[in-house]
């Protein structure tokens, strides 16, 4: 089985990191093609033996871009084209078919509630797609309402390498490295984009009133300057650390007393799964994509999306009850270990690809490494 994975870009992001975790574990042949020349994760994929092509798309070189994609398809002769993220999903189904690919799968990582035109195009070209694979059941009703046939949808959730995050860390030493003293650490790992509503988190932090508390934001994005200005305006800039993109996220998570994700919309958040695997107490906004993973008062706490006052109350609750922090973290870990291990999710993708390729000439099923 040879699968060509088409993705919009290979910058550092949840979907890109998921591919980096998933593909090297599989014994079938997997090749990656990036629409844009964004290669942070691409370099890591190549280091693990995965072939990566870059199409270098821009609006001024469309014929060259299409020719490059055609040459990749003719060279690799994939049995199946697996597309990731909305732009590559739309491009792949049309031009993959024109290039002769017989099976097209589109993986859906988000509710695209702010992109009505793309949703319209998605529904109008859905006849070119063999299977849609959202990573959360919470996305399915939105897809159906947008015009996607329910029979074409199969949910496969995100997965996490449990052992990478369930590690022993010398927390005092790590805190010292970050310039932290003995304090209450609130953290988030997310792209600094409007979707993540990190302004709500900064506003809540400014009103928390907990002595020696600190907020750590791991990630980068277009809202960084806006969020820094907000923290400065709310007089908490000296207590908010913008760490940017990091390669030590498992260790950083262990320094958090509480992990927060205040998103306006999501798919299945890799960051939440990672925090669960790290046994963190977790607070999330009450969108269905998040509450699929976190049940209020059981394995974490849930607040009303966009409501900084409600978030303050949840953070104070955890600060005042250290026992609850530990209990939520342990329950979250049990859930992620039982349902969302990367091994379990990899098997589901393999089963999907095998099922789609039944009857295709020269196909031989592979397995996990």
C-alpha cells in the first residue's frame, strides 16, 4: 500500500505534529506532499525516512504548481491520496482525480465555522471524496448541516504517544530554567490565533488575584503582538511568559499546575490530549469538541466559552483545592490511555485505508511497525 499525504503546509501545528508521530510507525509506504514551502515538520519527517515534496504554491505560479503535483503523482503512483486540512482537501480531491488517483480521503481537523465559502465548495465537490475523516464526533453534525453525506463520514479521533508525556521531570529544576520560583503555574500550548481565544485566558489571569501566579503561553502565531499588548494593558506582562514554539513541551507541561484551552472552536485538540497524557489538571471552554474529552468535575473543569469571569472561578477552585488538581489529572490520564493512545488510532487509520483499497490491483495490506 502506498499512500500520498497531501497537506497545506508543514509548519509546527497540531495536524502536522500528528503526521510526524503517525507515519514513521507504519510499515506501508507513506509519502508527504506540502502545498506550501513550510518545512519545520517536513525536515523532521525526512529525518525519519519519510519522503517529502514541496509544491511552492503561490497565485502567480499556478501552472508550475499544478505541473509539480502531477509529476509527484506520476512518480509515486499512490494507491490512495489522504488529504489533511481544508485547502489541501479541496485541491486534492479535484486535481488528485485529474491526475488519476482513484481513492481520495479528506481528514477534517476543525469546524470551519468562519469559512462559509470553503464549506460551500466542500459540499459541492464532495462527490469526489471517498471518505471524510473528522477527528471528533462533535464535528459531524456541522459537516452534515454543511451538505456532506453522513454515509461518507467516519470519525477517527486524534492520538497521543502516552510514554512521551507520562515522564518524570525534575520540576524545581525546570522551573528554575524558566525563571520561575515556587508559584502557581497556569499554562497553555496553542497557536496564537483568534480561534484559540487566548485573550480570554489573559483577561482571566489578570483578575485571578492569586499571589505568585504565572501564565505560560507556548506557541506562536499572528496574534502574538495583540496578546502581548493586552497583557501589558492589563498590567500582567511581567507575569505572562510567551515562550514561542518549543521542542520541550512534555517537560513544560509537567511544570503546569493547570492547563487551559479557551478555544472558540476546535477539532479534537492535540494539546488537550497531550495535557491528559501528562496527568495535568485541565480547564477548557464548553464547546462540544472540548467536552468530548473533558467532563466537568470528573477529569477536568469546563467554563463558558469567552467568559473570563467563569474561567477565573474555575482557576480559583483548582488553586484552593490541590487535591482536586491531582484527582483531575489522574482521571484524565486514565481516559487518554484507554481511548486515545497513538497505537489505537494508527490501527484505525490502517483499517480505513485497507477497507478503501479492497479490490484495488496490486494492493497488499501492511501493518504497524
